[in-house]
C-alpha cells in the first residue's frame, strides 16, 4: 500500500515517543491526591485527550484549574525518569522528511510537549498543543490548525496516531489516517492503515509530496 501526501501530522505520546508508563505513574498519583476512586478513574478515556477535558470529567469545575496544573507538574518532572522514550522507527522516519512537511499535534500542554520532545531530541518546526485550540481531540480542530499552519489542504494530509480519540480527530478533519499499534490492539484502531510502529514505514520525498510505503 502506498499513500501520497503533502504533509504528515504526528501525534507525539504513543506515536513518536513512549510515555505510557509515565502517564500511568503520574495519573495514578494524581487521582489519589484528588480523591478519585479507581472505579471513576477507570471509566474515563485517558489517552489522546487533553488534561483539562479529563479533569473536567472527574472533578468539580472549581477544582479543575488546580488539578490540571498539578498533573502537568507531575508529568514534566517525570520526563527525566524515562517519561519520553523514542519508539522504533521514529528517528529514521522523521529524519527522512523536510522540516516544512511535518508537524507534531499533541493533546499535551506546551510545557509538557516541549519537555518530552526535547528529551527525545525531536525538534518540530510546527507544533500544535492543547493551549492552541478551544476543542481538543477527538475534535478535528488540532489537526485542521496544523494543516493551516503548514499551508496544506487537509485532504492532502496524513495523520499518524496511536489512540482512538486521535484517529477520530483525523477522520473528522478529512485526512488519511495511519494507526500505530503501540498502545492499543490493532483491532481497536479504525484507520486507513494500521501498522506496528513507524519502523514498518518508509517515506520517499519528491517535489510532488511524500510517498509513504509499508516496508517489505
């Protein structure tokens, strides 16, 4: 299978880097600090959504700002403890792309996103974070903003995601979706293409765009 595109839009956590263990550590501690029961915590979709949305699902509105600040602090502190590890294929795939053909689109705050990306030595020219949008994933707004910043028609963009919420956002934006089975089972991921991780893909750049192929 070959996919032709003008721009490639990557989620970060679970797509470019692995932060799953850090997320579990930090959010478990956060839930305990705010008195959230395991049952209530388990019913909320965590991965791929903004912290403010998650906190709003679990806590009274007047507590949400402090709760969001706390989880951001916990996760930023945890970056140095293995909170952002490059996933297979990430370095080679990104290095094959011109800087103006790709962006990182994450539900993390700017402070957290920049900390994880810097730790993994990923320096995107274009970065869309939670503070840049009014509605986070699964709403298409983050991906539509990234396409606009890159000056590319959304229909000519490919979204790379590991989370169902992010894939829903990409589809709603009218973009081609590629799912990476790094944090979810392949059967849980609804996308145009599902692969194990970026090591399964190669990119060929030309004046007409980028051709993405599945290796061998």
